[in-house]
C-alpha cells in the first residue's frame, strides 16, 4: 500500500486530493500538513468524520517525509520550492500542484513570479500532462502538475498544432472558470454579493498561466507561440470552459478534424472528443477527471473553434495529480478516479 502525504491540506486542491485519495484502493493517507492550528482533519472537513482520523497542522517537512512515500504539495506558488527539495533529498516522490517547477526557463519564471530558490530542480521536473508526457512521468521523481487553464487549452490545441494545420501567429484563448480556481483565501472580489448575477474578464494577456501555455504549445508545434489569453470569472463553484480560436493555414474539413482528434486521443481514457456539432458542457465533467473536447471547422473563414471543458479542481489540479501518481507507481491510470 502506497503511503501518501499532503502539504496544504486546508486549500481547495488539498480537500479535493482528500476526496479522491480516501477512496483510492492503492494508497493510504498517512500525513497531513497545513498552516493551521493542529486539529483532527474531520473537524476541518466534517464529511471526513469516521473516514480519516489524522490530525492536520503545521508539520515540518522532515517529519512528514518520515511518514510517507509520495508527497502532494498543494501549496501556493513561491512556497512549494522551499519544500520540494527536502522531500526529494529523502528519496520521496513529489507531485507539486503549484507553478514553481512548470516553467523550464528560470528567467521566465522569475519574470512572472519571484526569484527561484532552487533552479537546479527545474531541470529534474517533468511537466505532468500525461497525454503528452506519459513516458517521462513514469520515470519522474518530481512532477510539475499543470495549471487548470493550461490543461484545458493545451489539450484542445495539441492535435491541430502537431499536424501543422494552425497559423501559430493567431491563437486566441477565451476561458471561463468557476470561483474555486481563485483559491480559498477570502477577498472582496470573490464574495457572493460581488459575483452573483455577474460575469467578468480579468488579467487579459497578463495571467500567470500564459507563459505555461506558450511553453507547451511551442513544444507541440516546434515553433515559438505566444497566445492571446483572456480568463473570465463566472458565478459557479467549479469548472472551466475554454473556447480556442485557431486560424488554419491548411484546408481540413470538420469531419477530418474530428478524425484527427479521435486518433490523437484514441488511447486516452480521460479525454473525450465530442461528436460532430456537439459542444462540451462543464456539468458533464464536474468532480470528474475528464477533458471533453468539441471541434468545429469553418472552411470559408479558414477557422477552427475548439471548445474544452474540465473541472478545474480535478483534471485541472488534484485529479490530474493522482493520475500522475498512478502512472509513476505503475498503477492503473484511472485507479481511484
């Protein structure tokens, strides 16, 4: 039985990890930590009463490492980098849900975040999008779990980009996210009275997920890509719907495009390509690890419009983290999911 620990168990991603791992037949949760006063985890999450009796508190990394084989870091950006090396030096595998090891260029990370404390570990990290990097994930000790927006956009773009159908100078990504994507820290902008019956864009072309999207789409296409990306906040708990506008440089029919997507993802359990004329819906992926993809092609405009739906806390965070764990330890990829 694989022993797992969670640092950052008091956040939304941490809670989602608990929801998944408590029912996972191949693991045992053996350690929990968070920046809170020590308390039984079922008092923090009453739904866990009778299911898990562990205490959660401000545990030192060295102490947590002694209790587990694999550690999930559900910590804020700029915090994870201080803990990951501790676990790695003790021979533990680390799955980091922050952005601290996602960007391969240290300079790019430091432009968007802060000075990196352990840049030598960036080269050791594997970007944990299994549909693109499964072989690397199998051998990894440090996983940089992808961001939620990037997951929805990269999976939506990859097939057409890989086959060179897209004009890489023109990629527009329009994404809508539920409020849980902003984390658990309360702010006025996230209050019910501010959000209810409202809908707003934010951080247009300046969101921190942009360099991650650019990096991975550039890897897929073999050309430098800089997308136009506008995220939006919608008054729902969870879910992301991304609409991606791709200018086509080669002719392809909608039928052929769907065949291309179905072939690209034919062995991917967690990617579901919709039928002709069908758009994905966030309600069909809530609390699931699926990415649903719809593809429309408009030959007269040389345009493809790809729409994707994921749960930002599952395929966009904790579910994908468990998917990566399963691959790392040779378990069935959809186990517990």
